[in-house]
């Protein structure tokens, strides 16, 4: 089944992840940020951090787009479009946090941005190698092709790229300070997009390598 140049690849598992992501995106879209309370170092006083209206609107918009992109990645059967979705999600995760006016958070976002940009090379390079080895980017066609050394190498490169774009181990250190910023609904979409993407990538790698 095709939707424009996006080939849908739907089974009950994909549909469950697609619907779950859309539900969470809707909840985040209608949610409000909570006031973050932190203890001040060396005292017993509390320090509050709030999200102003302008920042709230920008981060909510980016969070909605991030949720839609993640949902799209769950049902695409086109390997190239999957890599595009992953790259877009990495950019959106940077944007969701980069409007925060905290030096430590912005420094962490900058480092994560560098990692995401560098990992786009193995991400797209791996997809290109798989295309060269198979002659197609359709997962429906790739799953019927016997895996070759080039396909497996491309899959490994894709996995490294996906780890960098989603900020999981061993690249998670670059995202640590990002999660100290106020705005729980927006942090939730950053977590969820990373989790859902890596699950989908592992499934795709199993299709390619088995």
C-alpha cells in the first residue's frame, strides 16, 4: 500500500505503535507544563522554574510535529523515508529543548546536536549501502532477499546512526542535562520518540539481516 512515495508497511504491531504515538501526541498537545521545583544547593530553599507562554507555544508545536514524525516512522515501509523521519526527529528534539534559557541545558543540546549531525552520515550511508546491495528501499522487497555482507554492514551503520539520532547509549551522555529543563510534556515526547524509533529500527534490522 502506497501513500505518495511512502510505502506503508502495516501489521498489528506497527498499528499499535502508530496509534499509541498519536494518542500520546494528542495528550501532549492539550497538556500544560508543570512548575519545576528544585532545591537550592547549600540551603533549604526551593527554586522554581516556569515555562513562559512564548516558549510554551514553540515547544508544543515542535512536540506535535515530533509525535507525528514518530508515528509516521512506525508505519513506513520505505527504508529511505524511515531514515528521513529519524533525522527529522533528532532535529525536532534539539528544537524542543533549545528554547530553554539555561546555560547547562543549551550546552547539552549543542553537544547532542553535534552527535546527531555526525551520526546522520552512518544513518544515510547505511541506507545507501542497503539500497546498493538490494536495488530497492522497500522493506517488503528486502525481507525476501537473502542477506549479504554488504546488507549486514549497512544495517550496522544504520543502527549506529539511529543510536546517535535518538540519543541512546553510548550517546545518551550528551542528553543528560536536557532532561533537567522544565516542561514535563515536552520531555515526554523526547523520551517516547527515542524509544519508539529504536524499537522500529531493531525490527527493521532483523528484517534486513534474517
